[in-house]
């Protein structure tokens, strides 16, 4: 137990110290912010946005649950209110029937006599008081009925709005989850392509860029070798040509007669 308390105190001190440093130390804030940026770069903006979307979806689902709870509570309140309205309407109907019975007994009651109303005898004065009580009760209940009905309508309308909002949000959740599934598939595809890019040499470039770079390197190498070979061929041809020219000149110089008579002798000798 003591160990747990010590760890709790140490954690609180570390957290509190971190908060104080963050508030009062510019260097510490820069370090935290830069560290956060490095982490963001390592994770990648897409993953962060995907996680944010997941959190928002959970919040949306919580909102759907809350609306469903409010809908249920309001519907239950509307049911209770409907019972009150129904009971009030039954009371009004009952008092009107009682009033009809009093009205019928009134015609038979006279001074010093009684008239039966629902199993009980009433004098003229008692009957009149009963009639007044019935009228007052009906007035009270009929005055209250519109207010109770209005309350019922408001509860039913509120419950209907909660249900409508809940259903709309639930549909949005389904649609967003479908979009997130498509996003997850794309992210997997991107990861596969990134892995392929890494295998090609540079994970920060696309497969196409790596391929284009490779093709350019091969093309540049081919062109460079072609230039070198052409240069070698050109030099070789020049060397061969210059050597042949000098040898031919030397031979011709040795075979050419030094005077016209010697040249004639040579020409006539070749004709024999």
C-alpha cells in the first residue's frame, strides 16, 4: 500500500513538474513541440487524421446513445401524460353523466321531499349543492384538459424529434464507418506501395518515382558508355589513319625516281 502511495505521489510530482516546466521554460516547450513534430513525422499525417476520425465517430456514437436515451425518457413521459389526459377525459365524461342524473332528479324533488340520485336521497337544497359541485368539477377539469393535451403534444413532438435526430446520426455513423473502411483499404494499399518503394531503394518516393529514377540512371549510364565508346572509336580511327598516311608517303618517296630518265625506265620496265 505504501509503495502504491509513493508511486502515486511520484507520478503527481512528475506531472506537476512537467506542467510547471512547460509553462515557465521556453526550451522545454520547444523540446516538447519538436518531439511531437518528430513523432508526427514518424507516424504520418494520414494515421493521425485517421485516429482523429475514429475518435469523432466514437463521439458521434455516444451522441446517438444519448439521443436514444432522451427519446426513451420523453416517450415514457408522453405515455404518463397520455394516461393523465385519458383519466381527465373519463372524469369529464363521468361528471357529465352525473349531471344528467341530477337534472332528471330535479324535476321530481319538491319542498320537504327528497329525490333519489344513484342510490342516495337528496333534498332540494342538497341536490342544488350537488349540481353546483358537479358544475365546478367539470369546469376545473375542462379548463385543465387543453393544457394537459398541449403538454402531451409537446412531449410527443419532442420524442419524435429525438428519434429523427438519432436515426439521422445513426445513418451518418454507418456511412462514415463505410468511408473509414475504404480509407483503411487505401492506407493498406499505400503501405504496400511504400514497402515496395523501400525495397526499390527510397521509401519516401513512390514506386513510379523510384522506377523513373532507375530508368533514368540506366539511360544516363547507357548514354555515358556510348559517348566513351564513340570517343575510343574516334581516337582509334585517327591513330590508324595517321599511321597509314605516313607509311604510304615513305614508300612512295622511296619508289619515286629522282630524274625523268629513271622514271621512264621504271615505266617501260613495268610494261614488259
